[in-house]
């Protein structure tokens, strides 16, 4: 099924295979989304860790919302497991606030609250990586620039995103369909997810080629949810079938494209490749459907 889906997606997009690269990263450690009955946060983490190892994926960053350790204290073990497996941790703020709707002092305090947790569980590694919750860099360029200065003062690098599956809302329909033992719906959910992944990869490749004239190593955003854990072996297999190889976040951001995105001490670049195209007077390609309405209605 994966090979047929991949071939169909490539034929529709017209994208040529050319040794593209992906750096996988995970947001919202230690908890994301609802859990199916009988599944724990550590079960989810172990599934992801095992899939990364089986896929020979380089050490992978998990961006941490420390509030999860307060809401579900047992989930703190996820951070221990993640580091023990050789994977890495970074900062995703404490409570996952949107920067555009938060005053800067409150946002900075929330950000700094995660540092003691990272110092404890990521000791001996480079945990000074940050990803904006909701990939929200601020309400305007003034707020964006001010917080980038704050990041630079605290010696952080930014984990930009150039590839996504819009995976954040899959855990709920997955748990519902498991509860109802609806095998047909579960199969459909998997198919939608893989289709969206293939379409998203082709979209990012087309966007990069149109905006820059070449491809960059893509940085994939995933979330540490039960459905994502279930699907990760198939997702890795899909990307490999599409010709992708896997690199670390550090290797991806060594590409010149990411210099100003990763280094907050530099002037802020355009907010993503779509904006590079708009600035040139060009239109981005049509973005894939995220199937949100269909997901919300499944197994109700």
C-alpha cells in the first residue's frame, strides 16, 4: 500500500527524486493528546524510540513542555527514557502559549521555567534548541525581533519547520476508533495520514524548489502522541520509499538556508518559504488538505 500510495503521489506532483533529506523532531514531550485505553505515556515514548532505532534515524530532538510533568507526574519518565535512548531534548516553553496572544514578559517567564527541567534531564547534551508553540513567532515583526533577541541572549538556536503532516489532531479519532473496535475506520485513518504525509512532502519539495531554486534538508514536525507512535514505522518507510534519507537537526540546519532561521542573533528572515514567494510576487503551490473535518467526525 505504501509503495502504491507513494508512486501515485509522486506522479500527481511531478516531483523528481533527488536524494532529499529529512531531520525528524518531536514536539510536546512528555505528553500530547489523549491516550487509548491501556496505553501509557511511556508506552508511547517507547514505541517512538523503538521506531527511530529500527529506522536508523540519527539522534532526534524532543521539544519539552514542562507542564506535562505537573499534569501527569508519571510522564516525567518519558524524558529519562528519551535521553537514555540517545535522543535529545530542547525547549518548547512550559505551558505551550501562543506568542502572538501573550505579552512578552509572561512568555519569557514561561520559557525560562522549563530550563531547570532541561538542565536535569538533558545534562551533558546541547538542550539550547527552541521551537515556538504553534510555530507562532509573534503578532508582528517588532515582537518577533524582541523575542529573537531574548533567545540570542540565552544562547538558543531555533528549530525551524519546513515539513509537517498536520499530525496534532489524529490521537483523538484514533482513540475513539480503537474504543469502538472499528477496523475499517482505523484503516481509513492510517490511509489518510500516509496520503497527507506524501502530499506534504511533495508540497515542501515543490515549495523549496520554487522559492529557492533547489531543495533544502527538511525539518519535520511530529508530536509525541499515541497515533504518531503507532504510525512512525510506516511513516519512515513511506519517506524512504519516496527517496528520502535522514539527518540530524544539526546537520539540516547547517544548510545555508537555515542560517538566519536557526540563529536568532541575525536579522529575522521571511516567515517560511511561502513568504519568500509572496515577496517575489509569486504564488505558492496549493497546500494539501489536512482532512480536519473528516477526522473530527470519525467514530463519533
